[in-house]
C-alpha cells in the first residue's frame, strides 16, 4: 500500500540525511593533517574583510592562531599531541552516537506511524509487519554506515 511505502521512503530519506550530516560534521573535526573542511563554516566574501575572518577563526573552536599579510591569511597548524588525539576521538564518538540516536528516533517515528495506520484501519497487520521489518533494515543499514564513518575518522585522527 502506498502509505506504508511512503513512510518507508520518508524514513530512508531522513536516515540518509542523518548519515550525510554525520559525514559533514566529521569533516570539521581536526585531524593530523590540514584539511580545507576545517574552515567550512567560515565563508570569506570580500578581501577587505580579512580582519573579520581572522577574528572569526580565533574565536572558533579550532584552536588556531591565524596571521595575515593584508592579502592572505596563514594558518599554522601544529602537530596534535597524543592526549589531544584521544580527546578528538571522544568527540567523534559522541557525534556518531548523536547521529545513531537520530536514526533510532526516525525508526521510532516510522513505527509509531505504522501503528497509527493499523489502528485507523488503513492497513492490515501483515502490511504493518512488512513495514516494520523494512524500517528495521533501514535503521541497521544507516547505523552501520555511521559506524563505518566513525571507524575511518578514528583511524584518521589517531594517525601520526
């Protein structure tokens, strides 16, 4: 029935967005090598605004001290200490858990909507069961994707 399929497709889209958001957040976590994605949240639009950009970088949570020559901002990126790497791994694990929770909340919403369809007499129990199985498969798949992203990011952070 179309309504069950719509619920499943909606859950799939929302879970996919959560995985993509996890990927983009992982990109902003500093690793041992310089990455342009560190500055994704800082968008220069005018060369005369170098002072403002420099101030934004200093006030960010990146821990970087920019310097500029009037035309260009330089960002010296010091090596990470072992202690700082371990802290960053904890941050990445926390981000991953937040996104796994978001995926599970999407599953819970989909299951609740399936139950409402059954209670409203719009679909039968067989169709509800098929929908629940599919939503659980989607949840497992998207959680696994987040775990894979976490595994790669942890390795990247701990790499010297």
